[in-house]
C-alpha cells in the first residue's frame, strides 16, 4: 500500500524525465481518471492509501501515456459539446474546435428551417449527436444521416447514438463521401463534415499523439479532396436553400473559397477558432445566383 501523495510524486517525476510539457496536468489526469476521483479530492486527501490493484491499474495507464498514447484512447472517453463520447483507435478524437462547427450548424438549422441533415465521415458520431441533442425533435420533420467508410467506425458511432438514446433517429450509412445520396437521388438541406484535411506533407511533422489516430480520418493527399468532391456533387445533392458547414485546414482557406465560388456557391461566413485561425466555413448553394458577397470574418 502506498499513499496517494507518494504515487503522485513518482508519476510526476516520470513525466518530467520524459520531458512532457505539462507534467502536473498529466499526473492529475492519470490519477483522476484511473481512480475516478476529482482533482480537488486528490489535493485535499493526499494521505489516502491506494491498494495494489489500484496501483497496478495506474501504472498500466501511465505506461501508455509515457508512450504518448492520447488520454482519450487510454480511458476510451472524450467530452465534446458537454456530452460524453466513447472513443477508441478506430475513430478520431473529437476536438474542441469542432464545437464551432456544431454551434454554427445548430443556429443554421433552426433559423433557416433545414430538416434533412447529414454528417459525412461521422467518426465517433460527435457532430451529428451533439446537433440532434440541441434540436426540438417534436416537430417530426427532421431526418438525420451519418456516413463513414468503415464498419468499425460506424459501430463506434452507433454505440454513441445508443448511449445518447438516438439510435432510432440516425440513419447510419456505410458509404464514401456523398455517394449514397448521389446514387439514390436524395436531397439534403445541410451537409456537415469535418473531413480529413491534413495534407501528406503536413502529416510528417505532427506531435507524437496524432499518430495514434486513424490516418484515414486525418489525411488526404493535398488536404482538398473532400472539398473538391463536395463542391462538385453538392450541386446535385443539396436542396435549393442547402448549406455546407465544413471544418477546414486554415492553410487552405483561400483555395477552398476559390473552389466553391468557382462552382457557384456563396461563402456565407468563416469562423475562427480559439487560436484565431479560420476553422469553419458556411457555404450556401446559390444555384447560379452568386452575389460575390465577401464573407464576414468573425
Ligand atoms: N466527425 C468526427 C469529428 O469531427 C470525425 C471526423 C473524421 O473522422 N475526419 O471528430
């Protein structure tokens, strides 16, 4: 048996030795999540004794983390938009900046009366589930679709939908990009997506944690493939008043604007993230009526 404070110091030392940038935060996370305790509890009761079993579990998690496995994969859980999501290495870990996309989507759906809603490349299902949780479903007009190209990913999204009591509300589709909607001549009012937008070149220089995540969810060759597909097929799939709300690679903003304007869409808005980088773009299907309005930088 060991005191919590002894375990705390030994974990802290290991993170420090391995040059982790925030050893205190790392230690807190390992301890709070392994023991299911709050941060406050850990600092208030340093004298509690930990059992052999608890220490074994802590050490197992610590070892993963020292090898840079993301906390979300170690504990198979991530909070997004105030909701809990199950995650494993089949899916991307939901990012805080994607919450901007969800917020914009909810506003747009409510103010423009959009009802046929899809999330392309749903991953854990974080986007579509967070959107639905913030809509009034009593009108019975909504239809929700979530797509992905991998069965394993769809299983994770379904698991989360079930956890949030939404499994009967979402139609899960195993399909590539907009293929299902093109093939079935189905119109959508809003297409949401956080597509793989890291280019192969950029992928070489990322922090170690990222390499635990599925490359397919992060990378496309130039970072633009999905946007090119959306710009082209959106004309067929989107309704007259249809919109895209897409997360983007800030380095590619100008290329994306050019691509959609060239294809006769209207750029409605670009939203910056916490680092003040362009992160979300709202695009309207204008059917030729392009006003050449400049986007409002927010
Ligand atoms: N929709 C998920 C997310 O935003 C997964 C996106 C992806 O796999 N590219 O986190």
